């Protein structure tokens, strides 16, 4: 006879892992699409490395930029569609887009407010969600199978 609690928990972990994998693939597809977005001239307004939590290596960058599309001015701080970087990567972005620098801004034609400075899939981030989802699903399977 099956023990329902581990089977239920395992099933939830498998479902959650599958949802994370699907969302990971959707994010990668959206990021790849950004490579073909049109560009608009822009300017970096501010640029800094921001520490997350207490670890000196958990960082992101905060880059505020302004751009115009069809005469309408926008401001954003979305560097890329993926926002998890190492300290070194964050520092490289800050060096690449210092305050006052002219830059190309990539925007989706149907929604220019969702612009990014770096299009496409950047660095290792493309696999993080997929790998974590697969691990969660496999762990759930390991919890569930012995109890069936």
C-alpha cells in the first residue's frame, strides 16, 4: 500500500520542477527573440554594482538608461532579460555602460517600454532554471517511487 504523503510531496515536486523547466525554456526563447529586436539610440544615466545580501560575490548591476522610440522618450533599468550575474560580470556591465555613455537600446516593436541593453541569452543564466527544475523533478521522483 502506498504511503500517500511522500507520494503527494514527490508528485508536487515533479510538477513544480516541470513548471520551472517549461518557464526556463520560455525565458530562453524570449531572450533569443530579443536579438532581432530593433534598436534605438540611448544614453546611460547611472551605473553601479549593487551587492545582494551579505556575500560580496552576490551582485547585480543597476544601470538606468534613457532612449527614444518614434519620438517618445522612455527610461528603464532592464540590462538584459536575465538578471543574475557574478560580481565580475556586474562590474563589466558597469564599465561597458558608464553614466553618460551613448548606447544602443534593444526594444520589442510591440512594447518599447520593455527595452534592454544586452539582448539575447547572456552567460550561464540560460541553463540555471532548466537545471534546477530538472533536479527538483528528479528529487521528487526519488521521494515518490520508493513509496508506491
